């Protein structure tokens, strides 16, 4: 039973990593738009989200 639970957690973690990578791509595109618009508030918000996503990816990789 423990092996099944561990396998499920690993599978769930792999799915979450894929979703996080898509979210990172989206935030990078949003950051690029903010840079083109020279919108400091939007740039800072994107950077905060990217940092949160980065930390979650690191946590899932360990």
C-alpha cells in the first residue's frame, strides 16, 4: 500500500511540475509585455509570481 501511495504522490508531483512550467512561461510573457509598456507595478507583480513559482519548482525537485 505504501508503494502505491508513493507512486501516486510522485505522479501528482510530476503533473504539478508540468503545470508550474506552463505558469512560468505565461508569467514570463506577461513580464515581457510589462517591460514593453514600462509598467513597473506589473513588472514587480510578475517578478513576485515568478519567484513563488521558482521556489515551488525547487521544492518539488527535491
